[in-house]
């Protein structure tokens, strides 16, 4: 669990990390270098969930052996499916990271929503829903590994 006090906002207790795969953790279906190590570290602090449409069909192989739960979605109603997933876990105790249009509801529902803008870009709706926008997934994961950075970004 990750606990953090945000001055002017309150306390965050984060037990779940929900992540999109393509465009967020991976480029063209291949895990971004450095992500695996960070996911292992975060897996010691919170439950990690990857919720994806798996466009390239590589998520299962790329994430094999990682301390996480992989949930592959059907082709239709992905935004709603991601929202239902976070609702089952408890949005008030979740951080969600994504970049796509189908991530916007999940990012908006999370206690902490992070959008990443990488090679695929980011959907405007996801950016608008986010509490924090990062240049890369490594930056986003590092915020969680170094939570005082989040405090500095989110304080009022």
C-alpha cells in the first residue's frame, strides 16, 4: 500500500495500480525498457493490474512472470469494461495510468489518475480526466516509487 498526504487535498491510500498496456506500458506491443523492474518494485507495495485490449497480442508473453494480474478485454465497450474493473477493486484506493480514449473513465474514477504521452500520443479525454500528466511511463511509475514527487505536484 502507498500512503501519501497531499497538503490542501488530503490523504491518499493506494492499494491497486491499474495500467493500460499498449501506448502506456508498451510500444507496438513490446514492453518499454525499464518498465519490468519498476513493476516488480511496485508489486511489493500494491496490487498491480494490467487491463488491456492487447492490440498486438503480446501482453501475456511480455508480462509473464511479473507480479501482476493481466485482464484482456473484448473488442467492444473497453472504456466501460475498464471502469467496471476499477469499480470492483475500489476506485478510492486505486491509481490508474493510461493514454487512450478507452482509459478515460478508469483514469477519471481513480483516486489518482495519470495520463502518459508517449509515441502513440494521448487521447484528449484521457488527458482531461487525469490528475497528473507524464511524458513517459517511466516518469509515471517513478512518481509512485518516489511519492514526494506526487506530493509536490498535487499540493494546493
